[in-house]
C-alpha cells in the first residue's frame, strides 16, 4: 500500500505515523486512524491523519490488523 495516496487510507486502519515534533528523528507512533485530514488525493510526505488517541501525523506505513 502507498501511504502517500489518500484512497489507500481508511478509518480503522492500524498505521505508523510520524508526529510533527518527531519529524527530525523519524520516530514513529502506532495507532488506529480516526480521521483523514489531508484533502488532496496524493501527498509526497504521507497523508495526514488523526489517530483514535487524538495524535496527528503523516502516515508512513499501513500495518496489518492485529489478530
């Protein structure tokens, strides 16, 4: 899956994101997508989302669902 394409990201997906404060280090945060914030169909640095816990960042990787 391409994390830079909006149509590949859905609510409820488990993803790894990079928060704004972590952009320099690249530290990733795992969570479940609550809202998709990017309105464009494509973004070169990743689609911006809000996780269930309220954190906002750009999707780096879509993870498989937990069993």
